[in-house]
């Protein structure tokens, strides 16, 4: 397989050209022929023009690449090594939503040929590839995994907005359904991952590794959030505590904050789901999810309490500005953004809320959360909540906030980036 791809006899296909699939497809296209498949016609049209619909990659990333883009899954017949990198979200009940994954699997299975390789990058619970995807590939193709085609799992490690930890310089975990597939998959990925690959002994191991990478962060951030709630009652600034504790050599530096997005805010639920199937209750994982999912409402309630604490304002005619609505700083991705929880909680008090964000697409935010983004602030506000620390917001001066806040107004600094202004205003941070 590897030799056929390198020699140009066979092509690589990437199904799903989002934050994970597109960088991968373009990197492979530097060296081999690639077919990029996505269901979104608008996105595919942009890709042909050399535009990244996700806003992560510049037009130069498309130059001198041996790649074609399509919405037609039948073109998968022209590929031998097929990578599936579609989203794996959760539903409104926080249960795994495998519809995108299984739909992509059906499309691939329909055109699967003898000798093909199918590698999954989508985050799933341990066992999902073998229990859900492989049987579907066999059913759609009439072929048998092992003797007729090979399957592997290589979890994505893309971090949107992170220019330091790229695909090329981040070690890639790879796994296969047997020893032969493991080596072929490893050599193929080594074409694009300069940092090298880690060969996992089984697909379940690779799946589990991906899940715990983000679950570990989720639990640690939940601990910081819980400590922040506690320190708030003690009138102690959490970031002051973390700076002091961080002087010890083995203290792990996690910070409180909103945990959203398509990885840390989602992946632990896949582990909780699998544990429930095995009749085990994951106490730490589930508790961490509960704490982190409640932080948006907590921030909103603290904001209201602190506005009203001075006795100079009432709930009637309160105005609040929320700065930032994406799930993290310096990205346009709004998936599973917990800023919406802040806005919805404030609105439940009949507070007039304005939202601004230099990165987010206003139409997407309106469609996903029914939140209208303003082009710019209008008038003065009782409180300003800096919910996302975009580079456009980092370093704002006291004078700039004075132009936004009513006299005695509250500055809510979710990420603690304006602690130097804490004496200039009524101030609160996690």
C-alpha cells in the first residue's frame, strides 16, 4: 500500500474537510495525489478557490498541492487509502451522536474495493471502530475486514488556533486491525508527520488514548473551576493563588474557565457513555463534566449579583456587553461554545445583552444559538464580560473600558487577563 501511494499508482482520500481533515489532506497533497471529499457544497466551492472555510489556513497552503475537492463520494473509487475525519459531537442529552461518522462510513463502504485501507481519525469511545464501523463497512461492501480490506485508527490531535503544535510536529498515534496494516498505516502517516508516529498495539488502545488526553484536561480544569467557586466565597483571587502555587516545580498549571468546543467539552461524554454500557459510573469524569458545564450560568449569576450589590441598579433596564462568543480565543469555531450559557442566563433575567466577536460568523451564531452579534458596542453598560481572550481584546486599556462602562460599572474578566485593572473598576474574575 505505502509503496503504491508513494509511487503515484494509488491515491489518498480524506472524507471530511474541517479543522482536522483539511490540514491533513493538504499536507498529504504535498507528496501524493489526494481526493478531498466533503458534503458541504459551499465549503468545496471555497476550497477550489484556495479558501479555508474554517479560517485557519492561508491561501498559500493550497499552492502546489496535488489535490481535488468533491462532494461526490463515488470518486472514492479512485482512492486506495481512505481517511475518515468527520465530526463526532454529542446530542442535546450529551449522548454520542455517531450519525456523521456512520453516514461517512456508509459512503466509503459503498465504494470500497479489495485491498483498500480505511483509517478513522474521528474521536470515538474505545471499541467503536470495531463494533460500529467495521460491520457497516462489511455490510455495504460485501467484503471482509482482514482478508479483503484493512482498517486502522489514528486519532486527530489538531488544536485550532495553535500555530506551535501543528500536524507535522506533533507525534501521531496509529493503529491497525493487524500487524501488516499497522506498519502500512504508520509508514503512510510518516510521510506527513515529521515528529514521527507511535504504534499502538490495538485500535482500542488508540481510541482510549485520544479520549483520556482530553478527559484529563477536562477533569483538571473542573478542579480549578471548583476551587474558583470556593475561593470566590473566601474573597481570594484564584489567579493569585495559581501564580503562587505555580512556583513549585511539580505543580500542574491549569486555569479556570469555560470548557466548550468539539474536543474537551465533548470527548469525556463518549467515555461516560461507554462506561454506562459496562455498568460503571465514572464519578470523576462525570463530576468534572457537571462542574464545567455549569460555569456559564455561574458567571452570569455572579455578574448579576455584583451589579446589584451596590444598590444603585435594579434588574430593570440592565445592560451587559459580552465580548467573545467562540469556544476559545483566536478561532472562529463556535461549536459547543459555553458563552451561549452566559448570554442565555442573563437574558432569563430580562437583561439587555449585546454580544460582539471579531472572529465569529454572525449568521452561524444566529443560526446555532439564536444570538445576534453586534458589529460594535452601543452606548454604556452596567457590566462588560470579557468571555474570550481574543488577541484583539488582550491589552485593552482602562480608558477603553471606561468608554464602555457606566460609572461604577463591573468588569468581568473570565480568563483573568486584566488583573492589573482590578483597582480601576469594580472587578471580578474566576
